[in-house]
C-alpha cells in the first residue's frame, strides 16, 4: 500500500461540524471520515456513470432489436433514480 499523503484544505465550519459528527458516530478519526466520505462519493459517481453507460448501451441494442423493448415508465423510473442520486451526491 502506498504511503498516505498529508494535505491541507479550507472548509466551511458547518461542513466540518457535520464531518466531525460523522466521525464520532463511526468512532473514527476526522481524517478517516474524510477518506470514507470521499471514497463513497467517488464510488457513487462511478456507479452513476456506469448506469448511464449501461442505459445508453441498452438503448443502442434495443434499436437493433437485440433486446426486448423498455417501457416509457421504466425509462422514466431509471432517469428519476439517476437524478435523485446525482442530487444526493452533489449535496455532499
């Protein structure tokens, strides 16, 4: 494992309080809380990207009649879930 890097950053005091509360809840250090939160955020963003890619691929395959059609309701549901996830992650 590569040696951890030390960084310095400026942060809003309210956000820092929320991070400290999260760290206390998990019984971990503040720096560990930052690592956990950032890792979760990045994994979520990767998941959203993967979901978008899969949906685009499915639509492409559907146009070639290689997969069964998706209903408008299913597309709407998927789009809504993606928007909610994006809103959630952008609010972190």
